[in-house]
C-alpha cells in the first residue's frame, strides 16, 4: 500500500488536485478556470471582504440575483426556453 504524501511534501499542483477531488466527491460544485479583467477581480475581492464571504459565495449570489432579474416577468414559454426544457 502506497502512503499519500503529507501536505507539506506535496507540490502546489498536487494540493490543488487533492482539493478538487475532495470537493468533487462532496458534490460541492464544478470548477471553472477563467481570466477576469483586473477591475472585475478587484471588485470581487472587495465585495467578498465587505460581506465577509468567499469570492465563490459572492459569484453565486450575483448569478442568483441576475437569474431572478432575468426570470422576472417571463412567460412560461420564455422560462421553458430559458431553462432549455
């Protein structure tokens, strides 16, 4: 049986892979890799700090609010098209 390296012996890539594997097993989400404009990144950091949340939590709230705004007043047919059903 092979012993997994301790966190101090792991490379950054190994730590990231282990983190993603734990999150995937727990069903905690899908990972995105993206490049954000510097003003977007700065705004995300400020909002997260202001609300005492993680940047992921801020993004989740922003998408939730934007979806609610988009769905407001939609007809059932438009909503069905939006969800792709």
